[in-house]
C-alpha cells in the first residue's frame, strides 16, 4: 500500500546540534533525523525525501554561532536555525513559527497541484501513478513556546502531529519546575493540543506517566536511537565479537571500586542521594562525574561532597565529548543513575554497549529492561537501598563479568538503528492511514 510513498516530515525542536549542553535529547533527535534519511528506509520502498528540522539558536544562556534563517546541512540533515526572543525554557521564536506555517502551506499546495495535474491526465496507468505523499509535523519536548505554539499551528492547518515529549509529560516534571505556569499553559491550551497529538513514548514507564496526564489520539512506545561505541554498534551492521573485546580489554578489576556518573547535572539526577549513600559505604571507591549543569547547582554539590568528606574521592571532569565517553565508561566498574525521573536514559544503553554494568533507580525508563535482562542493579530512592545496591554490585564480581560479556551483543540487537527506524516509519504510516489522524 505504501510502496513508493513520499513522506515529508518537519521536525520541530527548540534546540539542536551542536547545543550538546542539553544532553541526551539533542543526541536522540539528531540520530532519528539522520536515520530517517538513510538507506534502511529507502530499501523498504519508502522514500523519505524531505526530512527537515526547524529549531532555534538556543544553547543554554548563550546562542549558537550559526546562520540564521538559512537551510544548512548538519551531518546530512536539512536544518534551519531561528533567533529566539526569549531564553530560559520558553525559547519563543516568531521566525520559526512563521517558517513552519510557510512550509505547511507549501506542502499542502504541492499536494493539491500533484493531484490536479494527475486528474487532468485522466485515469493513470499503474506505471504512471505518482507516489502518494504524506505530511507530518514531529515535535520534540514540551513546556516551551516552540513546541506548544508549533502544535497549535499544525492543528490549525490540520496536519498530523507526532509529539515526543522527551520526559516532559510526567508527574515529576509537571510539578517540579515552573509548576504554576505549566498548569496554566496546560489548562488554557496544552490539554486540548495534547489530545490532538499522536504521542511517541520512549519506554513503557514514560507511556504510563503520559496517560496519567492526557489521553492522546494514539500512543506508541519506541526506544531512542542511541549513538554507541566504535565498531558500528547500533548501526544496524553485523559487528564481530572481537570489537566488543576491545572495549572489555580496557577494563581491569582493581581494589578500588570505580563508579561513574555521566549525564547532565541537574536536580532530578539524584546526585545528592548518591553522595549520601556513598558516605555510608564501607568499601574503597572512587566516583567520576562527567557532565555540566548550572554553575550554582554544581557548586552546591561540591559543597555537599565537602561536608560529607567525599571530595578527595570524587573527580569532576566537566563536559565529556562523544569520542571519549565510551572509553571512559569501559574503564569503570559501574555506571550510576539514581534519578527521580528519566523517560529513557541514553547513558544506560551507552554504558551497556561497552559492557559496563549499571545501577539505576526504578524511576529510570530503562529500569524494566535492565531488570529483565539482568544487566545491573535497580534501587529505590532510599539512601540505605542505594547503599546496599552499591555494595552488592561491588561484591558480585561474577555478575559483573557476565554483564561485560553479554551486554554489548544484547544492546546491538535490541537497540539496532535499522530495526528502530522502521518502527518510527511504521508509526508515521499508520497515522497517515488512519481517518481519525486529524
């Protein structure tokens, strides 16, 4: 039915590469857009010939040094950056909204012309039948004016909307930061717009959280596409087992238990809980912290570490680039993420791809996967429980060895780019084929 189908996707995101300060979502959105234009999709007879990204110059409190309002290629993807009028987490950009409207109108007009031209030619022969076209707007994240108002524009022109909230539609995020303004936005406009959307959740946990807040037109769980370590892991190509052994060979068991936290540093990551648990752990350990966050908050964590007398055993690396992070994780015994809430957590997949076990809270989206595959330790947010988890991970050397051997192959199978991107395409196709899509 969809052989030769032309899918036009406008991705809308408040921030995009190289604004890596925003962490995992930037990587996930970029990876998806790059994969959608790849050969794996065309081989299925679906020509995704128009994947475009509309975004802003957002880069934390600063702006990206990029061309404004001009289409540029970023790792093979067509991207247009627009100035934002407001910073913080609102990211209002009139230029982006106007460009979205123009693109929607142009796509709609192109579709009408294509149909009219074909009608003038009379009943087409099968060989002359032009490929069918479908237009969708895929919005990433929520609670910013780029996302909410772009959804309004798409709804106004009756274009199907796929929303990937990226963890922004959970009870935790709803009540955590700027909760009053979120509730106002939700009551006045957000709730109605969300009911118009087809929602993409990255984990079953995120799906459960979303359905507590809104009932969308449809909802589908598809994992993030995650860039993994060297050797093509996650790329969809067969990888020799020797390439996994390279990562494993960088690891050596030592008397000191080496733990790593590698993520954006913010309140929801639960680093305070980890510090308090480590203060009670009676084993030799070292903690490496990779990532950045607001200067005041990072300093408050340093002060807490000093107060708990942990400072000498903690190394603060700051931002770690993509080229270095896999080697870094491979050299550690355990990756930790005791978050209050995570819709997915790319770092869990990244860590396991090089064989490093994980200790994560049960509020991390991938906790079900880790528990099911026995790839680490799951804890609550109780200090004693986190402490017990760390000690168990230290003592169970055999389990960690098994994870180092099994995890890379499992991750390459379960988070394979080619397989995942087909799921996204199927979601788009189902939405366009459903009469109730609008």
